[in-house]
C-alpha cells in the first residue's frame, strides 16, 4: 500500500462521516415546521440539547473536573447554548433565506479564529473556498423579496461566529485523558441546555402541550439531529483540521433544500441547483491539502476506544519534517504513474 493510499483513506473517511452531521442538520427546518409547536424556538432548542445531554451523561458516567468544568461550560455555550437561540432569532427576523447566507459565513470566521488560536495561517485557497461557498448558498436560499433586519443580521453573524469559535476551541483544547467524544458531547449539550433553560422560561413561559407528532419530532431532533450529529462533529474535529470541518457546514443549506424538494414538495429552480453545485465546490475546495502522517488516524481511533484520543493525537502530531517526507513520497509517486442546524 502506498504512502498516499494509507494516509488518504482514513482521512477522507473521517471527513465523509463528519459530513453526515450538516446533512442531518439540514432536516431540522422540515421537522420543525411540520411536527413541532409554532413560535417556540427556545423551547425547541432546549428540547434538542438538555435531554440528550443528560442521557449521554448517564451513559458515559463521566463528569468534567478541574479546568475542564470551565472549558466544558464555555464550549457548551458557544456550540449550543448561544448558537441555537441566535440561529432561531435570525431565522425568525430574516425572511428569504438571509439567515442561511449569514450562517454560511461560519467558515470565514473559522479561518480567522484558527489563525489567532491555532496559528493556522489562512491560505488563499480556503479564503476563495469561503467566498465560493457563501455565493453558492446565496443562490440556494436567497429570494428577490429578501429584506434585511439589523437585529436579525447581528444574530445571524453572532451565531455563525459562536459556532466557528466553538469549533476552533474544541480543536485546541482536545479532550482530557480518558474521556471520549461521547462524554464530551454530553458535557456540551448539558451545559448548553442549562444555559438555554432560564431564557426559555423567561421569554416563552410554560412549555406547550405536545401531541404525538411533536414528541416524535423532538425525539428525532434530540437523538439523531443533536446527540448523534454532534458526536460525529466533535469526533471529526479531533481528527482533522478545524477549518476543514467548518467548511462541511456548507452542506446544511444544500441538504435542507433537497429535503424540502423531496419531502415537502417545494420547488427547486435551476438557479438553486447551480447554487448547490457551487456550494459543494466550495466545501471540497475548503478541505486541507495536507495529509496526516501514516497511521495517525488509526492511532487516534485506537486511543478513542479507551477515551484518550485527544492526548494521543497531540503526541502523535506529525512534525514538519515528517510532512515533507510524506509530501515528497506522494510527489514521486505522481511522477511515476435555509437552514437550521
């Protein structure tokens, strides 16, 4: 097996598995509009996060300690507690898919935060990918009647920035020794849900009456759209560059448009199809060209089985010399032959 084959397949496999998260997130809009009580965004955000987080805490039986109490709370607020309410606020105040376009700016925020937090210099390729991605998403979700609202625009940008910063900090801090991604997901969902709880109670009051459809919708969002989806998301962040994961978020509005067309009978214009192709191109262009060292992903997988993936990942991060050797080997071989998350 060649060097590039050994390194490429696990890396591409991790990206493909992580990409399932924004694809699943694309179903949130359809589920919310078809099955859930109307005008209860904070209650919906609460039901997505807190029950799933508590279940994961019960399953993993692991609580954050010491420094990680504050880190888990910060990540929970950034990735869940602040992101969900800001996302819904933007969606309610910005008609015509403007909120989806603002959400597509998240990869650009991730490039900025990664430069400051992870010392990852943004490349021209990734900046171009971000611009292409925003343009593609705008073709998918924008309408001629779209109007701007100052509060909605601020909420949309703040939500995108919150998620981008949470993604970058999740990569920087990794996981404590002996803790797997499932426990980390439980910590963040619980912290985020507890942050949303008083907001939902103060702003929306008592919970609404739920019928069978609503219960089924909340179960889907909590189990599939949140617990499973965020587990895959955080697992991916631990294994590949944070900016590469952030660009996968461009798949969410594409998924939402396809689901709306298939399941809800919504029209899909040629311009929207073109936008999907462009957004997919931006997603692919935004992936890193650097490959992990041979066996690196497999080693992280082995560590993940015992819960210590982040520390082993940090210890096994390839040096610049190793990257040059892998790149040289690959070069020689080539010469020879709308959305709601």
